[in-house]
C-alpha cells in the first residue's frame, strides 16, 4: 500500500511539472505582451503605459510607416514634383 501511494504521488508530481513547463512556453512568440511607456509631447514625466502583443506592435509600426509614406507621396504630387 505504501509503495502504491508513493508511486501515485510521484506520478502526480511528474504530471504537474510537465503541465507547468508547457504553460510557461507561449504557443506563439508573436503573442508575447510587451509594455512600452509613451511620453506626452512637451513633458519629461507625463505619459502612458501601453501594452500590446508583438504582432500588434508590428501592425501599428507598419500602419505608421504606410501613413508617413502616403503623406510624402501626397505632398510631392501636390507640388508637381
């Protein structure tokens, strides 16, 4: 009886370790949350903390780049350059 109880306890501990190890590894590295502090213009301390996943930060960066590019195109075509 003592051996079966010890074996059952050991099996449960091994299962708990396996479950914990699997939970610690994110399924997709792009789903990792990253927090950044965005300072308010004109202030050295006032700002906000924004938390997004890597995928969302990449999407926001691409959207900003595309917007800047479209503004450059708009300005250069209005002047006839």
